[in-house]
């Protein structure tokens, strides 16, 4: 009896050593199941601000303002009148400025160019991936696995931006003066006899003068920015660990999803079932992978049922992805009518309830490699 116990102890110790050397779980316990998990990369979301248009000036010219002024001007000089020989006169034109010279400005707008700026929105990452060696001679699948270190390149996003080629300026435009004339009489020949005083004569004229000169108003248009979110790798994953798992999850488990006939659309009841079962399973066991297998009843052609079951499995996978689950952790496969649970095959009369049993979707934990 002691000898048999010693032999069993030696066999168990040898098996534990071989398990550790082959990359299997250390110190396994009988009756328990384990799954190999790969730790995911950890990221942090950062926001960067990009200037897509620089600040520039807008100029506005305010033209000059004029006002009317009234002036008294001499139109006939004082003179003398002589008895018998009065003086004679002639008429001359006298120039004056009707509108003073000034200036205004013409605005030359700012010029812009188009450019781009590349922003790294997802960094370069790398991780280990396992695959099966097809030409392996061993019957044990674990002997035919190859390990590859796969690198994923960084992802960049091109942001269009505006560049300032030349800012707005002004160009001076002269406003010429306007002249006019008025007439007046001047003595041509003075009186030669008795002097008689002839008083001077005046007239009133109006002219426009500059009240406020032209000016330029300047307004600064602020720069325009956009915010871009990018993922920064905080901690790389790729570390393989063994985790104890419920043995029932390794076998196919049926989801309580009632697929309508000829439909692959998720109902509200189906989404609640996924939220209740699959979402917690995947979030509480990071790094594990699951297989989704969908089946149909026998009605319809085999090719149609194969496509329909694949659409049902993919519908669940896409819903999980929309909830933030990594697509690499989900394998979806449709089996059509290949795995019926009863004898309701082609040509066998069955009730709707019997056919509904075969319209099912199952899930199971698979190796995380």
C-alpha cells in the first residue's frame, strides 16, 4: 500500500514538473479547468489642441467727413467817383478752393494658404499571437502552435489647417482738391475829376472743408482651434497567464435567445440576455476569448441556413463590439442545420415548438491564444 502511494506521488510530481516545462498551469487541481489569458494593452485618452486657422486682422476704412462753411468775400473794391469823368472797371475771375484735398484708403485683404498637420491618434503597439502549424506531424494540437510577435503600426490623422500668407494692409488713395472761381470788378481807369467815394461790395460764398479726416478701424479675428483625442499606450499587454475558470463555461452553453423564423435581428429580449450573460463574463475575465455558435432548424436549403446562422452569430458579435469588447476576443461561427437537437430533419413533420428548439445560439470559453 505504501509502495503504491509512493508511486502515485512520484507520477503526480512528474506531471506537475512536465506541466510547468510545457507552459501549462502550475499546481493544477483535479476536476478544475483553466484558460490561458493574454493581458490587454492599457491606454490613456489625451486631448490635443490643433490650430486650424491663425488669427488675422480685418480693416475697415471710414471716409473723411466734410462740413459747409460760409465766408464773406469782397466782390467789388471801394473806389472814388469823379464828376464828369467817372472811373471805368473790368471784370476778372478769382480762383478759390471749393473742396480741400484729402486722402482715403483701399483695403487689401489678408491671403491664406491651405496646409495639413498629421496627429498620431493611436500609437504603435506589438503583441504575441499564436497560430497552428499546418504541417505538424504530432496528433497533439498543443505541439503544433507557433508564437509570433506582431507589431501594429501607429495610426495618424491628417488635420487640414489654414496658414497666413500675408496679412491685411491698406493702400493710400488721394482725393484731389476742387477749385472754383468768382468774378469781381477792378478799376480799369480811375476818375479824373471830383472824387466821390464808392463803397466796396461783398458777397457770401459756401465751401466744404474737412471736419474729420479718413481713418482705418482694425479688428482682430481670433485663431480657430479644434480638439483631437488620441490614445496613448500606458502599459503594454501581451503577458500570458493561466486563470481558473468554471468548467461549465468550457462546454457549449445555450443563450436564452428566441430567434424568429428567417431572422437574424437582435430583439430587445436578446440584448438583455447578452447584457446579463456575456458582457459580465468578458469584462470579469480580461484576455479570455469566447466562441459564439448559432444554429437553425431544418426548414430551407442548407446553404441558406448556413448563411442565416452566420448572420445570427455575427449580430451578437457586433453588439458585443458596440459595448466595448475587443473583436479579437470573439469568434462567431454559423453551423446552419448541421447540429439538430432532435429528429426534425428535412422531410420530418415537426411542430413549431420542436423546430424552435434548434434555432439557438451557444457560447463557450476557448483558449485565449
